[in-house]
C-alpha cells in the first residue's frame, strides 16, 4: 500500500485523496490521465523523429540525383594557334616564245652603174609569200599572228602581276625588329569601348602583304576575336597605319610576301 501511496499517479492514492470531493474537474482527471498522456507524447515524438529522418533521407538522395543529371563537364577545346602557312607550288614555266615568221628586209631602191654585178632581187612570188620587215631572217615554218589594231602596229601586251610568296630566303621585317613592332602596336592600338564594357577579350590574326617596296597591302582578318568585330577592325586599322617594312628578298631581289600577325586584346 505504501508503494502505491508514493506513486502520484496511482489510482488507489487518487481515490483516497479525492474521496468525497468533486472529481469531475481539477487535479483528479489530470492525475488520472497522466500516464496515458506521457505515453502518447513519447510515442508521438518518436514517430515524428522517424518521419523527419526519412523525409531528410529522401530529399538528400533526390538532390544528389538532380546534381548528377544537371552537372556536365564541357571539355570542348578551342584551337587558337595560327594556321600553318601553306607552301604554294612554284609558278609555271614561262610560255615558249612565239614562232618566228620569215621576213625580207625592205631596202629602198638605189641606182647603181654596176647593178648587174649585184645579187638579183627575189622574185615577186617570194615577196608575196613573205612578210616585209626591217631585217631578213628565216622563219620557223609556223603561222605567226601578231596582235595589232589593224594598221600593222603591235597592240599593248598585258603584264603579269608579280607573284606573292609565302616563305622567302629573307623574310620582311618591321623597322627595328619585332620588339619595335610590339611597341608600335601597344602605343597606337585603342581598345574599343563596346568590347571593353562587354568584357570581350581574345586574339585576332591579321594577314597582309608586304610589297616589294615595303608598303602594306591586302590587309584582311584571318581569324578574329569571338564576338569582337570592333576589335578586328581596330587590328586592321593599326596594321594599315604601319610604316614601310624592310621588304622580303628571294634570290637577291625584293619580292611580295604574305605575313601573318597576331594581335592580342586583353583587359588589365
């Protein structure tokens, strides 16, 4: 009995304490339902903990799966090396000289007393078959057509443009060498404001011809800056403004040479 008396939630003790009192409200129903409430609360907390742990586990697994699906590594490589220079085939041999037409030198008539001793003139049939020229020469036997304007005068002959080389014995050079050329570019180039504000950077490859007198011509962009058309235009402008170079030489003579120049646009 004493063990039940020391237990606050004991039904025996509660019946003795609240005997003859109103048991409809107050401490009696609280003590009466104490064990049930404690058991319900503990079980509810246990079930809630298990449910939260399971939910966290499911969310973590789903998040890892989404990351595995969405994250992809881009391994695309961009080749910024300048294209290799192509060795152009040697020029074709010059065409053979045209066949020589047979001619008879025209000499104004001269009256001589001893004309009978000289060689008799060629017959009329021979003169009709042969062209008249300033000298007498034997022909090659082939027909010769000389361009003219109809009055017997030779017409103009179109000259062939000089060949443009890719590699020569002595390559063209900027006055003072490559170091001076880089100083010139850094001093004269202006970073386009539109490209600067957009954060555009890159390398522009400019191709041009160094003429036999050292001047620059045929300036064009071989490979430009991605998304930076203004940078390409600025690179062409700087190249066109360069002073005359030392011309390239082949077999001791000045020739026209192609030249590739990379110009870098980098924000500091």
